[in-house]
């Protein structure tokens, strides 16, 4: 369980470098210290295989190269179904989305909504 935003570890998955950088900057502005970024679904899978237990939140574009966001979500839920955090997420329907383009305020509101569920 995340005690505060400074403890939150986020993985951002987006095929557009500028979108990744903007999301990282928004998260940093909101006080999130630990943000990792990757550009495609298979990179996200590799990252999660190395460090999946430490990730609290995944911010993923719907359309990423070689694997869609929903496909990545399904794989994460299948591959890590034994982890307590995934079980908890599934029980409490902790999937949220926001349509691009979004304003920094919309992103912040959505993040707060998601964090309130943690």
C-alpha cells in the first residue's frame, strides 16, 4: 500500500517520447519521485519481469507499438495474478482511463481518484 505520492512507483508506457516526457513531468510536479518510462509493450513486459513487485501504478497509452494497452493490461493481470497487489486491484476494479489529449488538471484529478482507491 502506498503511504504517500513520494513512495509511489509508476511505470509510464507510451510510444510517443513527448507524451512519456510530459507524463513524467506531470507526475514529478505532483510529487511522484519514482517514474520509469518505456516506449512499447514488450519493453514494459521486460521491465515488469525485472521489477514488477515494486510497481504501484502503470500509466499506459491505449495504442502502443506492437501491443495495445488493453493487451498489456490482460498480460499483467495474468502474469502477476499471484501478487497480492494484482489480486487487490482486480477485486476493487482499479482500472481507470483518461482520453488524450488531457489537461494537467484532468490527469491530476484522475491520479488522485486512482490513488484514493489504493
